[in-house]
C-alpha cells in the first residue's frame, strides 16, 4: 500500500498509521482507501474545515493524518 505518489483528497496528502496506533506513518494512494473512508475523510476536511490533521481515527479503526 505504500506509494511514492501523494494521495490527494480535497488537495490534502493522506497518510495512515501502519502500526495501528498512529505511528509509522505511510502515504497511501487514494485508490487503496475504501470509498466510505475516502468520503469520511473528505467530509472532515471540507465540513470540518480541517486542511491539516495530525490524528484522525476513521470508522474502520485505522489512524489517518493529512496536510
């Protein structure tokens, strides 16, 4: 799942915590994210006015961050 290409959702690079607890951050390609998680993150970026986030736990229990 690690890629050298930035995964952009609403102009933000998305990373996930590969350790499961928000450590070992790795960039993830948008196509590797389930559609519901992409929508959840996009909604938080747009509706929550969060262009940066250092720690977000999605409904799937995984940790994400973006900038």
